[in-house]
C-alpha cells in the first residue's frame, strides 16, 4: 500500500488474514487499525511527514489539549489499545521507519503483545525518543531476535537532548539469540553512546555491536554520473570541495506529463513515487561544495524540485549548469544567482536545448535579493550553437539580477 489517502479524523480498519508480506509506505492521514495477520512473514512500514499521527506539541504521550487533533482524536471513534503494531506481531522480518515526529509506534508499544517470531528488525531514528524506551521494549519482547539494525542518519536536534534510562525492566529476552546489532550513523555522538549503554544494560556485549559510519562525512570530491533508477537521497557532506553530477535519460525521476512540479496524474510513476516529502532529495548534500557541475537530461526534474527546499550554497565559487536550468521559467538560474553569494564563475551549457524548452520565456524580474552575487561574479560563460531567443532571455535575466551584460543587436 503506497500513497493511500486515509481519513484525518477517523481510523479505517485493515484486515488481511491471508497476507504473507506487507508493504505500507508513505500514506496520508491517520494510520488505520491493523488486524493481526497470522501468516505474515515480512513487513515494511514507513510513516512519513503526511501521517496525521503527530502531536501539535511534539509529545509522544497524550498532551491533553482538546485543540490538538493528533492527540484528541487519537482513539476516535472507538476505544482500542494497539492501533497498528499488533497486526505485525507474527512477522519474522520487520522494518519500521517513521518520521521523527510521528508517535504511533511509541504509543502502540504500551499495548503491543510480544513479537514471538521476530528474527530480523530494522528501526529508524524514531526509537530514540522518548528515553530510548522503544529500543529497550524490542530487546525485551522479541525473544528470537537475531539481527537488529538501527538507523541514526537523521536524528533531530530535539532528540539529541533526550536523556534516556539505561536500567532495563527485566533481563533482555533477545540477548541469548542476538547475533549482531548494526548501528548506522554519521558519526559517534552522544546519541550513539546512549544507544550503546542501553544495549549493554540489556545484556548485549560490545563484540556483537557493529557501528557503520556514513563515509560521505569525509568525502572531499563527489562524482555521480549517468546512474539508472531513482536518484538516491544524499546527506550533506561537510568536507565536500568539488562535485560533478550527471543525471541521464535512464534516471526515473521524470514526469510522464513533462511537469517540473508534481502532476496530479495517478498513472505517472515519476511523480507518484517521487517521495520528496517537502524536503531536499539530492542538492542539499552538495551545498558545501566550492566547485559544482550539475548536468542532467532536460526532462529529469530532481534539481528543479529540490531548489524549493534547498539551503544556500554559501561556499560555491564555480558553477556549471546544463540546459535543465531553463525550465520552468528560468527559475533555477535565478535561484543560484540569489543563493550562491560567493559565486565567481558561472557556465551555462545550452548545446542540446529541446524545442519545448526553447519556447519557455519566463519572467525576468529577479526574486527577493537575499544575496548580491554580482559583487563576486567575474565571468558568465554561455556555451551555445547560436544566439537565439533563449540566449537573449538569459541575458535579460542576468542583467535584471545585477550582472552587467551587453545584449546583442537583433
């Protein structure tokens, strides 16, 4: 089940008694009530930003405020205990991923029965709050657990301040069967140390724990060229100096209706499964670069959509853009002129400009002048076959953005 729209004030009931595998991914509204699936073996669940099971005040228990729809209507219209997790308790292989503010898993654990068959478990950073109790719960209620993976790549700042309690309620049931615990993180910080304490307090020796660091944290140069399928999410690389990215025809991030924003066509696989989540997919990972090349097939929309959420390129000095920046309405070009304050050299490559993009005229009034790129910009080089209407429009945009240019005569 992917991208389903559920009610916001009412929980639907899902009952799949003969299901062996279950995939519940990025659905909207209140998470439905899930009946137990006796034959279930494998399940993957991801609750994202558009899940309505969030407290207005960021709490994981009931805030008590009648105005908070997430808490006030949590059990509406009927009284029940476990909403969703009880339906997954027969699984042997389980992946539970959730946006950090979604509290459903945390609340369900208060009422959830034991995962008596579970052998493989993957948890994202939702388990950190409150007080790492969710981690302790699984260690004590999954007696056959053999492999545990903890993903800590995106732990919000407010979770870092969670103190946690390392005294287990009872001896961990999982410790006798657990073969390996893998912690995937950017670096060993306070949260990772607290997780290690919880594991140790529950009888998991250090020799069974593997900490996998994200190598992107130390990358100085990054080369991403003509890969196939969906463009992956890219975390920020603090040490990055130079990057070259080329998204080719085989990239799946293309709209069937040639839209650069999300289309409303349910049959468009490019938009329906994009998964932007009101956040930056790829470009934010490159924002520390000083030298950047962004080359892409014209109909690939990742860069265009990313710019809506991307922070400034505060160190960027050299930038090369291919024809993708022309559509829609030259807004990517404007964005970089206003969000790369140290930019010195800009190269625009227009050698292969599709006809439908050539006819995009756009508006030449610059956006809000948050930055003044002309103060540092020394040269703008435009590589093209001839000076046509598109080139003249680009020159007008540069001039309107404070870059001195001389327009060729007609």
